C-alpha cells in the first residue's frame, strides 16, 4: 500500500482531538506550519537548519506531510519537549513549582446571607481546579525536593508551550559558519514567510469534550462556564483561565471583571443623579422663563453667525434648556466629587486584588525575573558590544549610546508629527462646525423640521451642527485608528527596547498618547473652548482672523453642557457598539471563510492542528487593543462624567457584554495564545492613575466653566433683586443688551434671512454675557458681576480640587496596597522555602555521610 494511503488510515485511527504524537504518548507542545514552494530553496534551507538546531537542543519533531493535510499543500511540524528540556529551561527561567501543599488556609467563614450569591457562583471544582501549594523556583538538580508525581504532567501545557516558545525565539536558522547573529528566532521566520504559523494546540473542540481521555478538555470547560453569553451574571473562573491561557491573560480578565464590579456602584449613583434632574423639572425656574411667551417670547437674541443667521427669540431654545437641566443641576456637583473618590477606591482596591493574585499565582517576585531573563531576541541581535552588569557582574549585551540617542530622537519626532496630524483633523472638524452652522441656521429659519413627529421640535441648528460634527469626528477617529497601531509599532521597533516588558510599556505610552488626543480632543474643545472666546456683537472673535469668516461658536442660553453630553454619547456609545461588533464579527467571518473547504471533509480527517491552524492568530500584542479600549472608556466615564451621569451605566452594560465577547472569541475564534507571565496590568496602571488625577481637574472645570451652576448660585445669593433665594429673573440678568444699529455691516444678517416678526421697532438684541448696556459710561465692558462669577468659579475649582485630592490621598493612605494576610503568607512561604531547602540539604548530607561511612566500613 502507498505511504499516503497508510498515513490516511493512521490518521483516521487517531482521534481528531488528539494532542499527542502518533505514538499516543508524547504530547504536542507546539506546531509549526509551512507551504512548500517550488522556488523556495532558501526557505527550505532555513527550515532544515532551524529544525536541526531544535533537535540539537533536545526537542523532538514529527512532520505531517502535505498529503495528509486537508488542503493538500500545508506541512505541519509537531514539537514535543521531553522532560530533560523542560527541566533545564524551567531552571533557566526560574519557574516556580509546588514543593508542599499549602496547609495554612483557614476555613472560610460563611458570610451572613451568603445564599443570596448562590446564583452567581460557579462549582468549586471550576473556580479552583487545583489545590493550593507552596512554590519555589525549580532546580533540576533537586527533583526529589518538588512534588513530582508524574514527569509527563508535572509541567502544565501552558508552561510547556511557554518554554518551547522561549527556545523557538532564540534558536538560529543559520549554520555555525554564518556570523550573522540577527538570523534567529521564530518571529523572523514568520515575517519572511519561511513558516506560515506557529502556535500551541487547544486541548479539544470548544463545544464538546475530547474523546482522548488524556486530554484535559479545559477549552470545553471554559466555553461552558465562561464564554457563553448566558453566563454573563456568573463569576469568572480566573484560576482556570490562568491555567489554560497563562497569567497575562488571566490578569486582564481579573482587572476587567473587577472594573465592571466597581462600575456598578458608579452606575447606581449616576442613575440616581439623573433621576434627580428628571424629578426636579418643576423646580427649573430658568427653563420656565425661557419657555414663557411673555419672557422668553419677548427677548430678541442677536444673530449667532454672520450674514446667514437671523435675529431669533429666546423661547426657541425651550426644549434644549429642559434637556440641559437633566444633567446641569445640583446633583452634578455631588456626582463629580463622588467620581473623584470612586476612582481612588477603584485603583486602591484593585492594588489589593492584584496583590492577592500575585501571591496566588506565584508572581510576587516576577518583576526581577522579567527584567533579567526576558531579553528580546531583536535587542540581543542588534547589540554590538557587551558590558558588565554592576549587579550580576555578568557580561550583558548593550546598544551603542549614539545609536540609542538617535533612535530615541527619531521616534520622538515621529510621535510629535502624528499628534500634529490628529490635531489638524480636530481643527478641521471645528472649522466644519463653524462653517456649517450658518447653513443649518438658514435652512431651519422657518422651522421645516417641526412637521416631524416626536423629534421635529427638538432639532435646532445647534443640535444639527453638534450631532453631524460628532458623527464626522467619530468616523475620522475610526479611520485614524487603523493607522495608529502600525505607526506606534514601527516607532517602538525602531527604538529596540531591551525587554518584552519595556517594549510593551513603550508601545502602550505611544498608543495611549495617540488615542488620548484622538478621542478626547473634541470633548475638550466643547467643554473648555466653545463659547469662551466669542467676543460680543460689535467685536466678534474669529478662528483664523476676520478674513476666514469662521466666527467662534457661542453656547445657547441653555449652556454648552448639553452639547458636551451629545458629543460624549455619540463618541463613547459609537466606539463601544462598533468595537463589540468588530471584535465578534470579524474573527467569526474570517474563520468561517477560511474553514469552508474543511467543513466538507469527514471529522476524522480534520485533525486538531488543522482545526487550530484555520483559526485566527492571537498575536503577542493581542491584549493590547483590549486594554486600550477599556482605558479609553475609563477616560470617558471619569474625565467628562460631570456632563453625563449615565456614562458609568452605559459602560457597565458594555463591559458585561465585553467580558463574554472577549471570552468567546478567545475560546472559539483564536488559536491558543502562548502562555505569558505578567504580575500586573503594566503601564496601564500608571496611565489610570494619571487619568484619575486629571479627572478631578477636568470635572472641577466642567462644573465651574461649562455648567451654569456657579452663575446661578452667584445670582441667587448676591444679585436676586428681591433678596429671595430663588432663580426668578435669572435669564434676564444673564443676558446683556446690544444696540442693533451698532452691529457692523459684515455681521448683520441679510434682509431675506430675518423672520417676519422682525421690524425696525426692535432696536436692541440680547447676547449671553455680563456686559454694561449701550449708553453706560463703560458700555460693552464686563460688569462687576462677571468678575464676581469668575472669582467664584476659580474658588470652586480650587476648593473642589483640594477637597477631592485630600480625600483621595487620605483614602490611598488608609487602604494598604497589600492585604495583611497576603503579606503574612508571602513571608511564611519565603520562610518555608528556606526551611525546607535547609532540611533537604541536611538530609542529603546525612545520607551522603551514612553511605560514605558504610563504604569505609566495607573497605576496612
């Protein structure tokens, strides 16, 4: 019988879900795939040398011919790491392994009414699949010190694939005679298409257990208890996630779950504040005055743009003033202060949660290991000299100082160039707002939208401009996002960071800087610039000077806060909805298309490595976009939350979906990632801390300068003509008077633009400011009330910032970063390691002395 036919029979006899070599004993720890090309002699030579070098370091290889693959053209190289290789590199990587069962765990006391949490719990064997152990760095010379029951299963699959990937990343694909050190590592072989993919195997199909009893089927368990959307109310099996995917992915889901839990408190308080605004509609005196035909209907407002904008009556903004009250009320101040404290509690409690995970997952000494042992192969290849490390006294590779400085300067210049591009796009959107407002005002002067049911009366030139500009800004953000990641990776590669941790931190800072400017620029413009530098009817301010005819935007009498809310809702909600659709749909569509031929074959001919090969690759930076998405969301619900108390509620709903979408796509749509360690969320933690501080400042300024809260309070307590603590007369007090005859010709509306009710008997118009009226000796200069309000705003900012920062730092000081029981257990574990090692060495010395004594007696 032919070899191909024999192979097909062997393959049919072997379980399709097998993760073992043909002998059914040696586990497949990694798989390489390639397509053999007729003109690829150089690639064939590279593969031959590379695989020979892998064999030389002790790895065992088994190749599946292309005749056995479902597409008939792909070769698969299966890699197994025997005990000798695993134990050697476990020592090199300083991996911690169990040496003693943890007998110090106290019995958990039942919390009162703990039965209420039963529906949210998972089975204990799912939440804690393994017992707790005391661990110590592995030493291959002391195998009997550790709890090694079976060498084949002592190292879990996630540890095995991590060790194999470490070897693959450092193995050369050139002969010894070649002096080119740069030619090594699986990443370069993937980049030059020598191999098409490199990945560890999933242990089963996600919807059913493996038929092989030796397969753990942890993927199926994760899908059943974690990745299904119907499990959205259940706790996450983080230990199982860590065991299967590694600590780095486990930390991400732990952080995301904790962040979502904390959002629940912010969402409840924010909803209460929103309901307060809704229930106090009847107390909204200023909106009543705006909507009153005798007050707002008799106040003629000055044109909001040149030529195309007409005079208008104040009561046309009736609806927007009522909408503004939902978010611009006394509860806004309380919620802004609450969120400043909430952010601190979130970060401090996360530190405690993270410290507990560091202990439970053996990560509390990991940072030194990461820095000292995880040098990037790209860094080692580019180093031309070695220097002695003053700490380890060992020679380490170093980049020339001149080269490092040049690369850093180039990367800095490139970052500034890209930020300039983002700012240019934002300025373009602002210019659009200024230009299109006049067009909307001209079109809507006769209220052509009023015939639209429900929404017609709410559509104003301001709203139309704000919504369309926000949508255009969102589209620009999405387009620029496609370029940012590639540019940031290119810049970071150019800097040649030393370690993987340094590489990720540098990339994180660059990407966040790009996205910060990209996502938040428009919100900063509306919050802190729109309506602040307008001038007055006789002397308007223009964006690029009078020649541009782009007059700076004004806020309507209802304030700019409602427009900031609109901007925030569109960008934040649009990003979240689009992100979830993209995350779920794109991988599914690509996998469906890629495996269309394989679905027609019998299941027995569709092996485990072929199934995984048809999935999407997760990539080394696969979590990067997930963190970035959540941190950008964190910015929306903290930096501008004073303008939209419902932002935490929207974020909570999104995150409940996000956890399951991320779990689903990771479990079902992606190849199994290489397990990686991480003791924290990395540079994201410092970014979150920075945003927490900045959020106090931005919310204080939003309440003071964007909201009308301070002007109302100043009026009520100092300028109310009747001396009563109410808001009667506030609208009339907040609008200044201007003589229409003094409006320059270039600012006056064209004759056909004026409404039918406007005539020559109307001699003055009103505008939003605090200036002396015409005829006054200080006409059109700021009144004393303006300076009183400005002083009150600055005082509020200073007081709010100091109060919140004082509470923040007190809370941070009050809550220790590491729980006391975790600190005690870490000390106990270190003590036990020393004690057990000492006892182990003493016992070995006794045995050695005894054997030596017996040998001497026998010889005598």
